[in-house]
């Protein structure tokens, strides 16, 4: 049975993607599958992934932001959201230059050796006014809410603010207050 690669969206780049794999396999990287596609790691750190899309195929470097990129080959596919990842895109196998790719891979491995990475930004938890009022009048509720992890606090908050109408927000708040007092997370029953 043939394994589908979730990162080869159109299956039109099979030969080209195999060429990239052959190049990457020359480096001291471990091939794994993550998120449905091939990822190469070094000392358990993601270094590169390979995949194909509608109009291009390529390699992405997980810490590509730290690469010198003297040849100006790397792009940030999503400026607003992507901090570290950089892609090297190709539209034909003739564009693949093994020597250059090996240089970038060597530098990417050196970056992992140095432990360079962009720290994940902490998400600020903004408590909506409706919940804040309930916490202000009930100290036990406030104490138990603060005892939850920031992730679980955000689940409660998102549940309330995702309702468009105020009356629905109030209903949701009334529903979660007993859960908070019982120290049960919103989605604990699914975990």
C-alpha cells in the first residue's frame, strides 16, 4: 500500500521530491513523519521538512530565520504568523542545486548545535468584563479560576466570548461557574 504524503498536495512532484530526499539523506539527519509529512531531525530537533504544493515543491527550514541566506533563496510563507520557518521553493527539478542545499543544511544543523530558537511568545490572557465581574464578587471563584493553567483559563474565556449575544454569554458564564468551583476544566471530560 502506498503511503500518502500530506505535504504533497497534488502528487505532481514525486520525482522532484525524491531528489530532495536523496540530497537531505546525505546529512546526519533522522527521517521521521510528523503532521503527515516527512521531517528530518537532528538530536530530536526538527531541522527540515519536504513537500509539494499546487505551484511549487520545496524544503522548509524550521529555524530558517537564523540562516544567513546569502543567496536570497528563503522566503517566509506567512509574514504575520511565521516567526522561524523559512522555505526554499522550486518549480522544476532543474532549479535544484545540490551543493547549495547541502550548504544550507549544514548551516541548519550548526544552528541546532548552538541551540538557537525564537522563544514562544506567551499568550496574554484577557479576561472579559462579564467574567471579571463574577470573579470580583466571588473570591472562591476567583481563587479556583486562578488555580487553572493559563490554557484552561483561555478555554473558559473563549467559550464565553465566542457567543455573539450577551444573553448567551451570561448563560455560558452561569454554566461554567459550577465547573470552576468544582475545579473541572471546560473540556476535561474529553481528555
